[in-house]
C-alpha cells in the first residue's frame, strides 16, 4: 500500500509538472511565433514591452485574463464553456507519454522523465489525440454560429482523414523497431547507423542510427500529417479567415481563446516530440551513447546520484534542442506556405498520402520478412 | 480500498452514468457526447483488465472515429432538441420497459445465481489467477507487451479466416457506403 | 454475499454485471428513443457492453481469444455505424426527418 | 449408309421441316414453305426407299432393320427404348406415307397458295408425317402410342385449320374427343397386354404370343385385343366411333387425302396387322372385327349414295373401304387388309386430290348438284379421277379389283368368314360402284349445272403431276398382289405381296385349299354386281336424271333416314353427350361451386382473418420488432434459469 501511494503521488506530481511545462511553453511559443513571423515578413513584431518584447508575454496574459467573459446569446452554454477546457486534455495526456530523458536514479528509486510509461504508448497516444476532434466539434456546435460549425466540420473531417495516413506511416516504424514502447524505440536508435541483413553488418561512423534513415517516406508523411492533425498551416482550413472568419473559435475570446491556443500548441509540441522519437533518436545524442555520457559524468563527480542527474540533464538538453528545432520548423512553415483548397486537402490525404503510407508499410514488412 | 478497486467503481459509475445520459438526454448532441464519454470509460476499463492494445484501439476506432462521425452527422442534420424524444404508446412503452427491466433482472440474477455452475468455477480459477497476477505485479508490464504479441499471433494464425472475412466485409461496406452517400435519397430519387 | 467483500473483491461477476447493465441501458435506448441516430448510438452502447464481458472473460481465463473477438466486434461496429449513418443521411436528405415514426412504410 | 443414320434422317427430316416452318409460321411465302416441307418429306421418302431396298436384300426370314437410339424410360422392369424397326409391314407403310405424303405436299403447295397460314399448314403437315413415322416404326406399343397421339393432335390441328369458322373448329374438336375415347381403350389394351406379357415391345409380344386359340370371351388376349380394336375403331373410323371422319372434311382437301384417307385412318388396320399373332389366337375378337367391318362398309356405302357434298361422298367411301379392311383382318386375311390399305391409299388419295382440284376450280364449291360436265374444262383431272373410279369400283386390272376381290374371297373362304359376310361385302361393293359412278356422273359428265359466275379451269401442273403419278399407281398398284388363282391361270405370275408378307403373318389355322372354280364364280359375281350398279347409276344420273328423285320420293322415310346418316349423330347427342353435359353441369354446381369453391373460400377467409390479426404485429416500427426480440430473450433466459 505504501509503495503504491508513493508511486501515485510521484505520478501525479509528474503529470502536474508536465502540464505546467506545456502551459508555460505556450507564451514563449507565442512570442517566438510573433517575432519569427515578423522576422520572416520583414517587420519588427512585438518589441516595445521589455527587452526584445519578451514581456509581451505577460502583457498578453494579463489582457487575456482580464477580458470580459462572454458567450453568444444563442450559444449552447455547457458545450460552449466545456470545449476550451477539453481542448487541453488530449494534448496533455498524450504529451505525458513522451520520454524526455534517461530515467533518473536516486537511491533505490527510478524516476522516469515521462508522465507514464506504457507498453502500447504509440497506440495510446494516437487514441488520446484522436479525441481532439470532440473539442473542435463541441466548440463549433456550441457557438451556434454558421462559421463555427463549418469550421468544426471541416476540422474534424480533416483530422479523421489524416489520422489514417498518420497511423499507417507509424506502422513502418513500429515494424522496424518491433515495439510499441517509445522508450525502447529511443534506445534502439542509439549508436552509429547500422544495417543488419543476411548476417552482414554495415555501419557508418558519421550518421546516427536514426529512424529517418530507415523510413524517410514515413517521416515525410508523418510530418505532413501532424501539420494536418494540429490544424496548422498549410492545413488550417478549419480557420480559413478568408472564408469562415476564424473557424470553430470565431465566437471565442479572452481566456477561452487562450485555452484553444494552448491546445493547438500542445498538438504542435506533441507532433514535434513524436517526430523526434520516431525518426531523430529521441533524447539520444548523435555519435554518443548513454553509457558514454555516464562515463563522462563519472569523470566529474563520484556520487552515483549526481552522475545520474548529470546524465539525465544532458539528454534532456539534447531532447529540448531537437524539440525547439522542430517547433521552429512548425512556425517557419506556417509563415511560408499558403493554404490548401479544401478539395486539394482531401485529395492529398486520401489519394496521395494514404496510398504512399500503405505502400511504405507493405514494403517495410516485406523487407523485414526477407532479411530476417 | 485499493486503487484497483477504487478505479473499478469509479469507472463503473462513470460508464453507467454516461450510458444513462445517452438514453436520457433529449438533445442528440449531448447523447453523442455522453456516448463518447462512455467509450473512453470502457477504454479505461480495458486498461484495468490489462488489455492495453484493445484499449488503444477502442479509443482510436470508437471514440476517435465512429463517434466523431456520429457527432458530425448530427450536427449536419441540425437537430437541436426533440419534441418527442421517446416513443409514444402507453402499452408498448410499458411492455418495452417491462421487457428491459426483466432482462436486466434476469441477466444479473443469472450471473449471481450461476456462480455455482460455470461462472462459479471460473471465479475460483480467476481468484487464483488474480492473486498470481498481483504477486507478479512488477512483471506486469513485460507480460502486457507479450500479450500484444500473442494477440497478433492469434489474430493472424488461429483467426485468420475471420480476419480475412472482415476485410471483405469492410470492402463491401466501403463500396456500399459510398454508393449510399452519392445517392439522392434512395429509390425515391427522381 | 456480504457487502464488504462485494465492494472490495472485484471479481469477474462485477465486470459481467457492469456489462449487462450497460447492455440493458443500450437496449432501452434502442427500444425507447425515436431518433434514428440515437438508436444507432444505443446499438453501439450494447456492442460496447458485450466487449466489456469479452475482455473480462479474456482476463479471467487468460485466453487471448476474447480480445480477438472484441477486435472483430469493433470492426463490425465501425462498419455498421458507417452504413447506418449513410442510410440515415440518405433518409434525411429525402424526408428531412430522422424520427423513426416516419419510416413505417413496411407497416402490415 | 449406316442404318441408324438413315433411320435418323428418315425420322428427323420432317421434324426439322416442322421446326423450320414452325418458327416462321407467320410468313405467307407458300413456295418457300411448301418447298421446305416437300423436300423434307421427299428426303424421308428417299431414306425409305434405301431402307426398303436394304430390306429386300436381306434373306426372307431375317428381313428386319432395328435401330435403338437411347433408353427412353426405365422403371424397374418396365423398360422402353427409343427404338424403331423396319420390317415387311412397316416397310410398305413408310413407302406409302412418305411417297404419297410427298405427292400431297407438292399438291398442297399450289392448293394452299392463297392461304395466309400456309407456313403453319406445312409445319403441321410435316409434324404429322413425323408422328406417323413414329407410329409406324416404333418398336414398342408405347412408342407407337406416342405417334398415335401425335397424329391425333395433327389431325385435330388440321381439321380445325380454319378455326375462325365455328363449324370447322367444332369438327376438329369432335374428331379429337372421339379419338380420345378410342385412345383410352387403346391404353387399356396396352395395360392388359403388359400385365399378360410383361413387356410392351411389339416383337417380344409377337414372339410370346401363344399358339393355342383362346375361346373365352373374358380371356386376357381377347380382352386386350378387343380394347386395342376399340382404339382402332376410333382412329380408323369404324362403328361406333366413325362419326368424326365425315366431319373431318372441314379441313383442307389435301389433308383429307393424306390423313383421312391414305395414312392416319389406316393406323388401326396397321396396328392389328402388326400384332396379328395375338389377334389370330383371339377368334372372338376377330369375329367382332369382321362383323363391325362388314357393317361399317355397308352402312357407310349406303349413306354415301345420298350425299351431295363431293368430299362427304368420298369420306363415307373411305369409311366404307376401311370397313372392308377390317373385314379382311377380321377373317384373318391380314395380307389382304394391308394390300387394300396400299391400293386404297393410291386411289383414294387420287380421288381426294382430284376432288380438291375440282373444288379449287369451282372456287370452293363442294356441292355436286352445282357441277356436271366438268370433263371438258378439266381433262387431266377428269381422266385421272376416271382411273381412280375404275380402281375403286373393282374393274380389272386396276388396283382396287385385286385387293377387294381378295378380301371378298377370303371372307367367304376363310374358316372365320361366312357367306353372309361375303354377301354384305358384295352388296357394299355394289353400292360403292353405284355412288362412285353417281359422283363421276354428277361431277364430270352429263349437263353442266355450273353457275354462270364460276369459270372452271384446269389446275396448274403442280397439282396435276401428283394426280398423274397417283393415277399411274392406281392402275398398276394391284399387280404386286395378283391372287394365286389368276396368276395360275395366266401363266406363273407370283403374288409378290403375299410372299413378301408371309414371314410376318401367321397363317389362318385350318384353312382349306382353295376351290378355284368357286373363286372364279364369286369373282364374277362381285364384278357383275359392281358393273351392273355402275351401269344403273350411269343410266340414272346421265340418261334420265329424274329417276333418282322419284325413287327417293317413293321410299321417303328410308331415304330420309339414310340421308340424315341414320341419325347417329343425333343419337349420340341424345344418349351420351347431352346426359354427360347435364351431369357435368350438376357436378360443377354441387361439387365445384358449392363444395370445393366454398371450402377454398373458407380457407382463404380464415387465412385472411388470421392475417388481419397477425398484421397488427407488423407495425413497420423497428422498435416494436426489437421489443419482440427482447421479449424472446426474456423468455429464453427465464427458461434457462428456471432449469
């Protein structure tokens, strides 16, 4: 009983921490996005409040929080109010399953830098993130507005369509690593690039053993599909301003609007994290294994706890670097590419990405069957 | 009360409550959302029963796809609240209620009474197994992974015919659904 | 049976009873609701109830076949939902109505 | 060529003709349709000739060509093959059928050219030939029965060919129904023979036939043959079932020639001849046959004297001649009967076709009171008809003389015959001579009574060629069966037909050696009667045409009775048909309307009422149906738990 309650407590703390981390990351991302877009579009962006406009975050937060909380007259209030809250849940729950570093060992306890470790992590993440469609639908329906409803329908159709390509592109990766477990995937990607076939081993000293080298097509499809899943440009038909004002969150303002923001950024973060874990070695450092890092840390200090802490921190840093890079790519793409037309969006999802992902799956299965 | 027990009662209440909500809400949108909630609860129940993979599939297929479809269709129809959500007819209504009540009573009664027979034997075995599972709690994770593999092996060897038959069924369904969706109101169309 | 053990010892029966209660709720929905789509949803509820008992049996007999059956049931449920909704949409397009009372064309 | 191939072509050629014309039955192309039909029958004729010549080539006691195509029926021990065989008897018959048949087809082509249904007509005609061949060639009674029914059908179709005329349709119906009576008897005969011999195969029956004579009236053989004979009276128009044949003249004249003179109506005689081994041992049946035949010959001849319709006269003549044939087989002279079948086929077909030619020339006029003096208008028809006349009244050396004389001689000489039978036969021969001369006089000779509006003319070649051929045959046809007495007198001329048939005909038991002087005397007597009758008739109808009327007036009641055909039709109506109709009507009203119909109505009402009750369960509401399922589930679960 005692052991269980300790576990539960730690798990709760971890979940709260991860949630806070996500929520706190959002203002930074908003700032990056605004500055970055200005940079891309050759403007200044927010630069008045604080150094480099960094305090703009606070100002925005204050503004959001102090705005009047209103609902349209004919809105269906339970749904209208519940939608923003629900927006946070799927992304947070899914993000909690991401392993961000090697486990921390303090004494006899092992703390995973991860909300929870699940053997079928990938399936779970897909399942939870698919719940995001409800948020959009609730918001769209609850607002009692044509634009909202149209946006919601578009968005949910899009999410469902791209989920197929997304899921199928991951199947190749799962076949490759032979596990649903994210941590095991990361471990499998350590060390130099190594091909094993028919008893021969070919390895490269320059390239890390990352998924992208095995599954380039899956990587491309997965990355594109995560854009669609998080409703970001060039797939943001759900909020195409020129057509339907702002889509499902047309009627939202103030703090509720902010929650949708957080949800959207949460999806973005989740996409980036999964991208890293599947194709870019997770928290691993190219050219160096976890053991190497631990050995290096042992040269600095003798305490096992300190060695563990240093190792965990170094890998966390590695993870964060990659993470930020991918988040930047998300922002970069948003301000660079134009929006698709709706039929083009559906054609791309159903007629291009789905068949390619399917082909990739079959090819991978065939190759694995043949060389093993 | 152990966390497992707490979890079971919590989820059971959630499932039954949201299930009743499906039945009782007159607004179909609420019904659909309650159903989605039920689905999530059932997925959680699956997790408590160590069926992780099935839980994930339940989330993806049911909660993620099927229910979204339902909600979308309801929203497309633009039905807000129904004047007559329930069937009229006192006699048939009473008969229906009686049938349902009797059925629930019979099933539950049957389960409890049947302890001495099949279910009872099963429970004894099950108790031993639960004890075994509890003692080997640390190994549970590895066991679950193996279960997923076992599931796949069984699916593609022992139940391959059913799998293929379902594939055919799904193909037929896909064609039929597209045909239905493209029609302008069935055989009455001009 | 004593109530304390009933509350604390979660056995197969608990899952089975949960399953049957859910099944009956779904059945009541099928029998009593008028909206075609709600009826379809109630059907899904019944299928889910069955799934619970499958998984429970699977766990308590340590047999993976139960999970396979759930897999099949889910597939069929998804197919059924697709066809049912397509029919509902077709009917709605034609009659502008989803109340099942209006579809008694096969009345004897 | 292989015999089975020949046989197949022989049988199928008319059938294919029937199919071809049958599918294009609406085409009014008489030349093409007639050409196809004639060619089909002519091919059959060639096959018949080839088969016959093969038959001649075989030794006398093995003259038989048997072809089995497949097993048709097989029920326990009852086996029937689709098999056919040609022997001495059927060989002659197929030559007559296909030979005379193709001539009549040729004649029909021209005769029917104005008719819209000409193609249909030819398809029926071909179907008739096909069925007739099956009847003749079939190796079992059942196969024969198929043909027997088939020709009945074709006869019905062709008699009622102009079915828009109510009387003609009724005539067809009459023929069909009358034949049904005979067919039923034929079936009964078949049953008896099967239960006696255990087979329906004709050859087996013949070989199993006992040699001992059966004297009982109720013996199996007597009964069986009696029933078969009743069947024959239906098909061959004997008392009491002859009534249909005069009415059958409603059909086209070539049909009368082919079916109702030359071929189908002789089927009864053929059947008896073919089964002669069992008939000869049933003397009671033989006696009945002889008496019926003689009576029919006399009665029909007497009616023939009074008729004014050219075809009716010929029809009664046919009935009378058929009576002769039955007389012959009845006294055991099977060969003579078959001989007369052949010669009769020639001259009666000739006369029917001649009458057809006359009718054609007279624009569908059949009343001989409106003819007369046609000799100068239609010379070929007249001369060929004249030869036919000579043949039928029995002037030597024409065909009819030999066959008729043999019949008369045998009816006197055979132990089964008697002087009475001879007397009746001779009397009807005299009557035959009288009415045929009367017909000749009224039609071709004397003063013309042709209405001004009609301009008689000779028929075209297509019609006259068959007449000439048949006239030739009528002249020489009898020479193959010259009686021994004449042959003996004029050098050694053999009786080809008698020798030919000898192996398949059982000899008459206890036949005394012929007394040649008596035979000469009887021959002279019958010839004398015939010539005197002919002369008297010539005198009456050419020299002093008022005499017949006076005679008729002086014996008015008798004349009326004869003129009205002895009121047989009226008798049948009164005694059989009307009561039957009355009883049927009663049965219809009491059993059908009041019982069966009411019963079904009650059942229907019950079902309807029950349906009305259960209908309320079918609300069309899915949920109510689901409720039924739920209730069923409750019941099932309760049962399980209670157990």
